């Protein structure tokens, strides 16, 4: 017996029972029955037509006007039926897309996972929180045989799966350029050529890359149009912009990047961030960089991992717990 035959028999029983009893229990059975109809994609107009024919069986002397009224209802429900089927199709597509994004987000975590180095000289804290399922921010740490610590932070202008694939390509390109990882400007120049040749012209990438040398306690860095971070001078108890000029990756393959250096004394800090930090928005507009500094300063005596988490919580609270952009914050503090 097909579902339609079962449906007709079941609905006949429901309709007959309700016309005899008008009980809440029968109405409840109707609700449960409707779920089966949706599950088997029975359209509203099919149910109207069945209702009309069954009602005529049960009440053969039914008024002609009542029967004709079902013709009007049937025409109306045909429009509802088309809308319903469109809705179901869109819902199925949405579920499929959601599943694909879930898979892509898990893939992104796997492909872009990085380990925060443990070193005697630096206390390192990092936090990266996507505004949606997938992040357009990226950070990565490298530690070479000379115990030098490399740190990259990037932001892709473009989101979703293409951005995730692009970031994966950058990470593996970085890992392959082992001979120049200690030269930030050279590394950015090579990555720029990779991006220019392999990434869609509509996608651009801002990136900051720095390398800390524990032998000289120097932090060498270069920037490809990325949001300026901060340098904290412990002796002066002051924050300074970690400014660096440089064109975004992928614009011009012949771009040259300038190298910069900062000497780190004990207590000094390098603060790197994405524009999701500097563009935190409240009802009064974007917060100022001085406000970000004040939140960092409030936690300055804490370990770096606690510091970045506390700053994130403060800024999240400031935005009523609604991130408008991906949030990435990294702090490197010299402790020895």
C-alpha cells in the first residue's frame, strides 16, 4: 500500500471522528498527521482536494455552494503550494550549505592550526575569534633551529571558503620558505609573488610578519598594509605605534618591502592585531586606539595568554557580545 493510500485512509478516520466528536484529541492527531504530510512532501492543494472528496463521501447531501467554495480554496492553496515547495527547496539548499560551511570551518581549523611556541625569553599569548563560522583572519608561529620565533598575522579582504583556501596556501608557502624566514621583508616579497600568481585579483591580503632573535633580543618585522600594532616600552611605561609601510599582498608582484627592527628589553611587548580589534564598534562609533591601549594596560602585569583573553572579553562586552569582524590579538612579552 502506497503512502497516499495510507494517507487517504488515515485522513478519512480523522475527519469522520472529528465531525462526530469535535474532540481536542482528534485535533492533536491532525497535528501529528500534518508532520507526516510534510515529510512526504504532500502539497496543500492535494490535501484540499482530498478533503473535498472525503467530505462528499461522508456528507453526500452537502450544499452545492459549500462544494463550489472548495474550488476557490483549491486555487488559493495552489499558490501556497508553489511557495511551500520553493521554501522546501531553499531550506534543503540552506541545510546543504550549512553542512558544507561546517566541513570547511573544521578543515580551516585543521589546515591553519598553529602551535604557540614555549620559550624562555618570551611570554606569548594569542587569541583569534571569527565573527562567523569561518574566519578571514590568520596567524601562524614559526620556530627555527636557531630558536628564533617568527610570527605572522594576516587579514584577507574576502571571506568564506575562498579565503580559507587562500590562507592555507599562504601558510604552506611560508613553511616552505625556510631559508628566508628570518628575513621578514624577503619573506613578504616571496609571498607577494605567490599571491599575485595564484589568487583571484578581487582578493587582497594584508599581512604582518616579524621574527624575534633571542641572541640579540631584536624583533625584525615587515608589513604588507596590515593594521599597525603596538610596541610597549617598559622603561618609559609607554605604548608606541608599531608602524610599517608596505603594499597589500597580491597587488603588484614587483613590490619591495622595507624591513624594521625593535630592540626588546625585559618587560617590553609587541602587540599585533587585526582590524577587528581596532574597528570595535559601539553605539557611539569606533573605539580609539588609545582605548585599546587602556584595556591592555589594565592587564599588563598578567601572563600574555590571560592578557589577550581579558582584552577580548572587555571589547566583546563593549560591543554587546556581537562581533562585527574577526578578532585576532597577539602579545609577545620579553621576560628574560
